[in-house]
C-alpha cells in the first residue's frame, strides 16, 4: 500500500495551491502527534544535508517563541481533529506564520476546503486501517512535495518513480508471501518475541529509528526505544550493566549502511563488541539501498512488516489501539 500512497500524492500534489509568500521563510516547524509526525521526522533526517533552514518537529499545544511571520508552520493531523496542533492555529495566525495543513479530513480538512487555511486534504484510499502510522506515505510525500514546491529540497520526477518501484520491491522482500527462510522481517519478529527491542541507527535514518520504535509500540503492543550513533556511545554503553535482567530482556537492532560516515560505520562495529561483552544479543540489518532516501524507504517498510509479524506472534490486532482509545475517552472528562 505504501507505494500506492506515494503515487497518489505525487499525482495530486502538483495541483495543490501553495501561497507564493510561503517561500519567504527562514525556518520550518511541523506540529503533529504520533503517526502524524513520523513523516516529518524521516524527512528532516533524510534531507539534513539539503535543508538550508532549521527544521523542527514539535508535538504540543504550544509552539516556540521563534515562531513568527518567517516560519513555515505545517500542521500535520491525519484525522484532522488532533487537539494539540489544532489548538495553536489562532495564535499562529496572529503571529503571521505561513501555515499549511496536511490531513485526511476532520476540522482541519474543513478549514482547508473552506479556504480559511492553505493545505492538502487527501483521500486515504490506500490505508484501509485508518491509522496514521499506516498512512505514512501520505504525510511524508505531502510534506516532501511542499518543501520541493518551495525550493527547499530537490526530488526529481525520476526519483519519485523509483521510490514507488522500490516500495514494491521492498514490499515483496518483506511481505507475507516471502517465506521465513528468505524474509529478514519475519526472522526478526521471531527473535523479538518477549524481548525489549532497542533500535540503533545513525544520521539520515534518525527519523526512521523513531518511526520503527513507534511501529513496535503501536502495532505489536511491545515496549521499544531507540538510540542514535554516535550519541549513544557517549552514555548508553555505561547503562548496560544493570539491571542484570538486561541480558535476558534487551535486544538491539542495528541498521547498518555503507553510506554512513566511515567513523560511524566503525562505531557500529565497536558498539556491537561492547554488547557482546555485556552478554546482550543483537541483530544487524545491513541496508542494501545506496542513497539516504532509498535507505529510509527500505527501513520503513522492513520495520512496518517486522512490527506486523510481531503483533501476530503476540496475538494482537496491529490496527487496534485500545489503550490510546481508553486514554482519549478518559481525557475528555477533564475538558
């Protein structure tokens, strides 16, 4: 489905009207919660070396004092009803921010359709689950399309086509029809059952590490966290000794890439040595993709399938989020 989500946005977004003055910015801030923010995390990491303006991702009822008329303020809400980012619209307008909404409908969709806010309302035809994290192709591609229109990043038409082709390829490599012996996503899911997954990645895959942890949390109902190399080398290694149950409970998943900085490639190897000395097991997935955007796509689809298979092993429905639903119901009592 991810490739179809991408194709839909690539076809529709060129027709979306973006105010000319939205180019007059010196920073980008994306406000979104949960799955609605994941596209921004991936985009910021992948295009880190292209973006010439600061790019921040927030998840909040408030925004930083730096938000002003020179800010591109993207409100990403899959449902269109997410209260945290929607509650900031009035004040953001007062500050003159260049607001742009991305949504499948709801209140935000109505504001866009009524002409009260510029934005993109997509029909989630290729996300039957209606869960934001499973419709990530929409938010990622829409934000990429917006930044491209504003001249902030470059993605050629050929690259867009190749992304869809790659998405299909990775879907086949990790998909349900690929047998266990040839499917690293299925192999990983078997290993992760009854473990606490700790994801380790670097550089342009920082946003993907965040996303994979989210996928494991929501899809597989499993506690997971992530850390980035080289930052983890400056503190986390000293936290492996205790509690002693770390040896049984923790399981690290490394996402290695031949296009990381050479020193970071070396850090992956030494970090794994430290884990071995602490008797903590790990899985090293070596990404085959040869450029940051393709690598991000590979990791995203791998993570989506691995978390899905883990959900099946845990005998839970990956599309249901009972505790989040319970939380939202209870929170309404405090309004």
